[in-house]
C-alpha cells in the first residue's frame, strides 16, 4: 500500500503575521475573534496550525463546519498534515471523541455531548451565525473562539465577536500569485422587474426560478462560446442555481447539448451519493463537466482546478453570497492560469464595484462590515454602465475591461453649458515647486519607481517599504492624495529610469536636509 507523505504546516509570511495578530488580541483579553481573509488565503491551514499548537499542549479543540461535504474536506486536510483527530458527524467512521482535535458538523454537535471542555473553538464560515454554534460558544466563555470567514457581512456579528483580524486583501493575494482573478462576463440575465421579493427582502425563489429557466439556453450557449474562446473547449465548471427545479432545467439543457452536468441537492438519495459525485468531480480526468449547486457549494467548497463558474442565482442584498460563489473559481492549481466567471444573474451589475473595493481594501472594521448585506442594490443604468464593457460585455474595473482590455475614453476637455462650450479643467496632481523632471507629469510612474526603490533597500519588511515609498511620493506631490488602490500595488520589475533617478535624488535631498537640521 502506498502511503501519502505527511505535509508540514508551512505558513506564508502574511499567515504568520495574522496568527501573531490573533495572539496579541488574545493577550489583551479578547476571546472571540474573526480571522478574515479571502478565498485561497489559507484560513484552514492557519486554523490547523493553531489547533496543532493547542494539541501539543494537551488542549481540546473543535473545528466546526456547517456542511457534511466540508467535514470530510477538512478531515482530509488535517490528515494530510498528520493531525490526529476525531470526527463528530452522524455515524462517521472517524468518531474518536478523546482525540485532542475534533472536526465537527454543527448539526451533530448540537445533539451530542463530548468528554472534555474545549479550550479552542474554530468556527468555519462564521458569518452564517447558526444558533446552535453561538449557544455552544456561550457555554464556554473561557475558550478562545476563532471565526473564519471571507465575508463578515452578517448583521449582528458584532454581538458575538470582539474584533476582526484582517489577514490580507484579496487584491494582494492576486498580485502575489496566490489567487487568480477571473475574467468576468456580464451575460444575459433576468431583469429586476421579473423578480419578486420575499419577506427577507431578497429575490424570491419562485420568481428567480421562472425567470432563470427562460434563459437556460443562453446559459449553455454562453458557456460553450466562452470556454471555447478561452480554453479551446469544455473545462471543469460550477453552476449556482436559484432552486433545485432551476438546477434540473440547467442539467437537462447541458445534457441536450452533449455535456454531463450533475446537480448537488437534497434530491441526492443519501450522503454517499453526493460524496461520490463530488469525488468524481475532483478527479483530474473527471467524467463530469460541471456541478450544479443550489446553496450547497457556495461556501468553503475547495476544488482548485475549477476553471469556470456560472452565476444563475440573483441576489438583491447578499454581497457575501455573491463573493463566496465567485471565490470558488479563484484558487490556484497546477496548470491553471485563467478562470472565467459568467454572470447570468445580474449580480456583477449589483455588487461588482463594491466587490472590487473589498478586494482592494478588505471588509473594514466589524461594525462597518456587518452592514454590507443589509441594503438592497439596484441595477440602475448608471451603475450598469460603470461595470459592463460596451465592446465585449466583460466586467470593468477602474475604467478598463478585465476581458478585452478596452479602456473607457477620458472625459472630454470641452463641456457644454447653457448653449456655449467651455474648457473643462481636470483636477491634477501638482508636483512640488522647483521640480522640472518630465516624469513628474506621470504620478503613477513616480509611485512605481518609489516602490521599486524602497522594496530594494528596506530591511524592515514590506509594510515599512510601502510607508517609506508613500513618504517619498508625498514629498514630490505634497498637496495630493495617493489614488485609491495604488498603495498595495506590486513594485515593478523595471521602473522608469528617469522616475527612479528622481526618487534617488529625493532621498538624497531628504537625508541632506535631515543632517542640516540635526547640526
């Protein structure tokens, strides 16, 4: 029998920093902390590290998940890392309640007692706010509780969690090669006036099903066209449907076109049937082209080599559900250099701009983040124009299409006012008086050069390098603010020589001025 080698738990630098931040909060008395990071940041790995450290001290730890599929997925990860553990889920063969580490189904844990009091409770997908899990947390006030989530947007989270430790923005994970930013297409979707609203303020299942079934043919054709264009043919795909009925219609439409799409839902005869479908889908040479999910694979599901996601379930308020779904295609895998997201729900037009903001800057403090799922979003004409490329229907970010590269034209320098034409003066970044280098007309080029300079020379880490670069740049543009999103850009491999020379002169000038002041 071949044995799989046990992997070491090796933390990336930002993961080690996040764990240090957690421990710092625990030392000052916090007992309930959210560890917030996007899909692919390695939240489960960080949790495995914490639980391994606790087990080494003889402490009892619980890792709580809300899906049967995630029980086995997490157990497999812990096994890969050589962590002895038991599983609390139905009649699971790994039932071993005296192991220091327990992987628990939230539903089973609510009905079953354990032999020890936990010192550490890790709650996966903590934004779900299950009452049984919150009650369990309350029963052990002295235990440290760590909630894992990419989207701490659920109203009321602040009542159960003390602080958020933000690990790393999604944009930096993309820039550093830990995630793939999907190419997004805003495809045909039901109009909002076709969708009814339920008592929770979300689109109703019945109306989303009826409207979605009317465009299943468009969904299949768009998938064929775009996967052929980008990959040369079918690729492993996840589809998110509004209801099981909608999912059945999608599977039938794909089958009519000659493709094998299987639905994961309560219609599965038992957990074994569902597990068999997922196991087959995980295979590199899977016979299943795609899985269709109705609320099952939205959170935590990890099949890194999925290359395409199709959004067919519209959301009116739930930014978290939208971001959880799109995260399923962003993980890296060997040979995977591209991912697609086909939006047949209108969710990109509702949430796209805010999603990009969260990717850039993180969700923010808990009191702000927990309100993000509260307001209803509308697909108004102005918002749709900002996010949808007029050339290819790709998603726009910062005036550039992520699919075809089309750039929105700059605003005209002439505007019409009361029947006459006047020159429109754009606000510009003013360089410090006395600077004559031509490159100062390109503040972004100067910023790139500052990053390159400080990353080469700083001995105090990335944060120090970025703060130093910002100080230099503000010395060049003392009355200007750094544009949104620039601060976390990666330093260029080959900065502009003239801009780099300007940065060198600025540093020498500052040091010379500092020496004079000291004298």
